[in-house]
């Protein structure tokens, strides 16, 4: 199996890019495939678990993560300042190998986080970004992607509506999506109808991140699979969506 | 030269630190991070006669300094374990303890019999899983414990460990296990516990009750070991919220021959190797050769 490391690293920047949404940049030379994630923590015993975060971007001497403050763990992460230390376990998960041909990358809400690395690996890809309100970090995608479409539920800075409503898989050879379950289900339905393969990056609560605890298991047509180790990227047709 | 090794429940371990069942997979998962041959032993994920899918998500819920789980014994079944996982696990260079759960006493007997003929070093009977719907916590009832351990003892030539719940008649159950031929008592499993989603007004887990682990339960688990180790002559293996070498020393001073680390692996994936180094330094710092002068000293 791939090399995984656990190390202490220093915060370079932790910037609020939208209300409660932070871009955390950490110092150090890391590696990760598109779709892989790391487990982060910056506290002692409580909360007990690391927080799994998609890798947003990689530089020669930095790695960054995009996250939204949801509870105690992300709240503690949001209070980190440059120079503070945190622990990074990773890279974890299978990642997304990518595909030939016309590729669409679709992200909703925090689901945009794994798309930047995927876009860098597919410079011709079309990127669909869905935001609940005012969009953020769109320029980062425009710098690397063939084309970027933006939607927002309020209509600010993009087409009004949900990315899953506006996106059509017609004409693409492969799609990759990440976001809330409802969005993924809607996109899976559209892709199935036109026969376009879809890969989805899933999220689940996890304890070890290494495939040992079976806390993040989902059911697939191939039996129970661990989101942290067998995923987080799955072929959408293999996922048994619980309706 | 300090000697960390311990004789516990029919096995000699290179040190008293064992990975607890369900938190360490089949070992290979953590072998990606460090050389797991440093461990005293590894307890496998709980094995059942037939494969089990486990419980629907969510399976994890955090509480202050604690972790509730409701995994539901997801495992490939004992036969697949023996054929596929065990040969790989055998190469990890540490003692292997197969943790098993049976729906009935006869299932425990079958599991113990099959594993007795396999290449594992010991069998740990999980009489205390809180996460199987309708599953009775058999370890809380001394007569049940006596029956199951007796059945398994007859068919199992390997060392037989019995993992008890921290609740119910623990002392009675431990005595019953000892009389029925157990080689060691693991004390204890998680505490039956609950979290409620106040938005839905329902328990967060589909199986309602989960098992609480982590530093939150350490003082209670320590008290259980303290009381048990006075009551039985077989070794007690302490388990519950151990994260640091200091925690492990507390359990040994309470009378434990060895300790199991579970949720500690999630708090720090390098918890076990750090803990073993800490124990080494502790013994050396005290000028002690082994555990004899320390074990049970708090009584």
C-alpha cells in the first residue's frame, strides 16, 4: 500500500474566504492524488478524532485544505494562526485516477474542495461550481481549468440555482462529482440516463482514516466498502444510495 | 537491561501492550505507518461464523473525551479470516489473538474450535459487544459466561481469553470464567451508552445503544480492573481509555498483566509505539528489571 505519514506541520495561513469557510495552508512538502484526503488535528484529547479533509491544493512546499466550520473540531481548526502546529495524517484514500476525453468536474458547497487538484490534472476539464451564496476561490479554478461554470442559490456571482439542476452530463466522456448526498444522487441519475460514467467522492464520519475501524463503511454492489480506504471516490453505479 | 515481556494468559508477549479488537483491523492498516512488530499483540476485529455487514451509518459519534461506536461487528467471517487475512497477519511479527462473537453459545464453541486448529496464538471471547441488535450482553451473567467458556474450553487448545463488559455482575462473571477454564480476563469492553439527535428526537444510531470508549471511561475501567484483579487468580488484561504510558502504568499498578489500546489509536495513530517507549523509560528510570515490583502495587 502507499506510503502514509503522520507529522507535525506549521500553519502558513488560515484565511476565511467566505462566512465560516476557511482555506488552511500548511507548510511542508506533501504529496497527494486528486481526490485523496488527510486527517487533521490541532488539539490533545478532545475531540477524540481527527477531521478528514480533502486536499484542496498542493504546492512545492505547502498543502492546503478548504473547510467549513461545522462543530468543535473545525471550530478549533478555524482558530489556528500562522506558525501554530497541527498534525497531518495522509495522504489517505484511493483518489481519482482521472480519465481521458471530455471531463466534467462538479462540486457543490464544500464539495468543490477536491476539484482543484482534479482540474490541475485535467487542464481541458469543464468545472461546475455550486455555491449557497456569494462564490469564492473561483479565480483559482479559472487559472487551471478549461472552463468554469458558477452557480449560486442566491444568484450572486453566477447563474441562480443548484449546480445539480444546471449541470448536464451530455457530451462528456466522464464526470467526477463531490458534494451533498442529494446533489450526488441527482447527478448520478442524470449520468445514468445518458450513459456517462460518474465518479463520486463520498463523505462519512471516520475514526482511523486507515481502514481499520470500519466506522465509515457504506454499502455498494460489491459489498461493504470503507470510505477512507476503498474510497472516498467510488463509481456512482456501485453505490447503493439509500432512498 | 529492562525486560518489558510478560507472561499473560498462556502467552509470552514481548511487552504488555496489545491493540484492542476492532480498532486495529487485521494489523496491515497500521503497518503502513509503523513497524507493528513492536506490539505485544494484536486482537483481530471481532469475528463471527458468517460474514456480517454491520450497522448502517452513522457508526461513530463523538462525546467529550469519548467515542460512541455502533459498528455492528462488520467482518468477513471466520473462514475468510483464516484463509485470507491470517497468513498476511502472521507476517506482522507479533502475537495474534482472534476475537470472536457468537450469536449463541454453540456458535462460540464452533468459532473457538475452528480457531484452535488455525495459526492464531490465542482466542478472545467477546462476551460484551453492545452493538448487535437484540444481542444479549452475555458477559453480564455469570451462568451464561460459565456455559460459553466451558463449551469453548473443551474444543480450544489455544489460550482462551474472555472479554467482559464493564457492567452487570462483572466480579461474578470473571470468577465464572476462571472456573470454566479461561486463561485471562480482558476488562473491559465499551460501556453501553446513548446519544440522541435532538433535531429528529431519535437516537443517532440505528441500533440505538452504542458503546462508549476513550479517555472518558478510563477511571471507571481502571476501577473495574482494580476490583477484578483481587478476585481472580488468572491474569487481567486492562482496557479502557488508555492513551499514554502513564495510563498503562496505572492499569498495571491496579493489577493488570497487560493492557489493550483501542480508541487511543484514533487519537494518535502512533499511540502504541510511543506508549511502549514510555514504559521502557519508566522501568529503566526506576531501575526495575521487570513488572513484578509494580504490578498490583496500588492494592
